[in-house]
């Protein structure tokens, strides 16, 4: 499209293509002709674009939001468009949205709806950003890859409501991987580690989220040349860990 792409992120992330990372949000806003938002809704991102930030934007610039409805202070945006500070906006998400087809987008949902709808320089779409062909394909690929990584390696990276834990794939012979989801209670790891104490633990990583915790541990079996012994050790590991009081789900990968 012939654009020079600049971006701001709270973290120093690797740029895509020839994009340039800018040191601060204010500096990025002051340079950009078109600003697009790509952030989750978190306490620190609610109303992250309000009067002050809109004042930093170039006069006559444009704002596009396909992320979350509450990251923009809509009243501030409406006033910025009414005064000409912002030339136009395209919004796909809103703080309060209709719950079903046929329900109106009215002032009962958001007190500023009529003012927003009356503006000639705004494009509103009904939260369809995740429904495009490209988005649906990307979502399908991401979910499928996440499931494959969990089933094959035990990795839970990108989980939304589960602890994010991962270890690199097992390449060495004689290793098995314990994947143990359990209630997040004091003393659980002490019990699990007492079971693992008879083995050489090559790697171990645990994390928790709310009342659920997840442990991954790579264990070296004692006699890798004896299949019967290996099977017995795997069975003992599974029985010992899965029978603990706070067990939710235990898997042994090998």
C-alpha cells in the first residue's frame, strides 16, 4: 500500500518486514496518519486512547479499532471527530454490543450511540473482525496446532484459562514426560516430588492460574534396555501421581 509502518509495544518485540518500533505511545501517535489498535482488554488498556492520546494524534489522522471495545474512550473520540482533530474512524468493537441478531444498537446499550451514528466520518461494523475468511483460517490453524502440541508434548502455551507451561520436545531415549494438572493447593508439589525422588528428574516446570496448577517433568527411567521394567516404572509413576488427593488429570508421554 506504499505506507511506512511504525508501531509501539510495551515489549521490545521483533518487527515484521520494514516496520519500525517507536519508543513511546505518544511519539507513535504524533507521527502516524493512520492508527490501528491491536491489544487485549486489560485493566491497563481500558480507555488507553482518550482525550490526552487523541490530542497527541496528528490533526486529520484516522483511528481504526478491531481489538476490544473498551480500549477507546468513545465520547473523547466523538468529540475529536466533531472538532476535526480526527478526520475519521472505523470501529468494529464497542464497550457494549447487541447480544443477538435483531437487537438494536441504541442509546440503551451505550449512551453515546446516537452521537456516534450521526457522524458522517465514521464506519461501524458489527464485530466481524474474527469472522473473515483469513481470520477463521488463522483461528483454525492456531487451535489445531495448540491441540497437537498439547497431545504430543504436553505444552499448554497460548491457553486462556489454564496455566501456560512448556518444555522442549524429548529427543533423548529413556525419558518420559509427566504432565500433571492438579488443584492449586499448598503441599502438592512436595507430595509429587516425593514420588519423583527415586528417579533422575532431567527437567521440571510448574505454573498455576487461579485454582489450577500444571506440572511438567521429564524423568529418566532406570533401565531403558528392559521394556518390561520401563513399562512397570511408567505404570508406577502414573498410579502414584494420579492417585494423589489433588489430582485433576495425569498423563505420561513417551
